[in-house]
């Protein structure tokens, strides 16, 4: 099972509340908390919060799908050009 750990500020952004409210919510939900090496306390998201996190990524990165399609299309076009160039080299054509 993947784990996602967030600071109170990050959790607040996810939940649309203040960092203090996010801290109270983490306590209310009994989320695991740890002090990180950078000095920030992070909480481990439960399944419901992870689902919300993934949904926000899907919504925010909608253009990412279009970018991936464009990259694949460019790759296919370039692969076709390279394949044509290689076949002409094999035939001895410069």
C-alpha cells in the first residue's frame, strides 16, 4: 500500500482549510504523524484523503494527458523518419 505524507500546510491546501484546522482534523482522524528530518511534522493520509489527493492531481493535470499524446505522436513520426533513413542506408543510397 503506497503512503502519502503531507505537512499540515499541504493537508490544509488539500482540504481547503487552515493549517491549524488541518492539524485538528489529523488528530480527529488519528492519522499517523512524524517529525521529518527537515523539522516539519507530516501526517500520513488515510484512504479517503489519498483518493481526494489523486482526484486533485487528475483535475489539475488534465493538460498532461494532451502533452503525453503529443509526445507519443512526435515519437511515432520521428520513428517513421528514422526507419525510412535506415532503410535507404541499407540499400546503399546516400
